[in-house]
């Protein structure tokens, strides 16, 4: 499975993209989530639902990284235990927002987004998440 995930990430995340490390880690998490905890790679598992799951997980990881990064100084100021809890809260919120905002977009697009539409989805999701966090 690890070899398959690495090959998929290499195919979809070529070198030279902006913030390559974050994007590659996010894609690894997304593909692993979409394919489940199987020990061996099953190409049949890459159905439309798996692609949608991977795409939403990828968006969630990118959004979480950006939102948590934006909140970095505020999290550092509240202490390690509270920061860990707040980070978990942010991750949970981001997952909910990505499902709410992203799922309808993916359904309409057939689970495949252009780079421009992916960027717009990430930006919109970051905006919605930050709006919600501002009320905390």
C-alpha cells in the first residue's frame, strides 16, 4: 500500500509546486484515507467515491495547514494543552466545512477539479473556517 500511495502522490503532485511539502503530505493522507487501511493496494478501490474522499481529505489537509498556520501565534500564547485541544477543534471544524462546502462542488464537477477550481475551493473553505473560528 505504501508503494501505491507514493506512486499516486508522485503522479499527481509533481515537483516544483508551491508549498510542495505540505501538498505532498496532504495528498498522502488523502490517498491513504480514501483507500482505507488495507495492507495491499487494490486498484478496484479507486472508484468515484474513493476519488471524492481523497479529494475532500486533500482539501481538508491543505485548509487545516493554512488555518492552523494563521492561528500559530494565538495557539502558542494559550499553552500546549489548550493549543492541542484548539488544534483538534480546528481540524474537526475544517473537516465539517470541507464536507459542507466541497462535497456539492465535487458532485457537480464529477469528483474531478481543475487546478483553478481546487484553489477556489481551498480559498472558500479557508474563508468559511476562519469566519467560524472568529466567533470562538
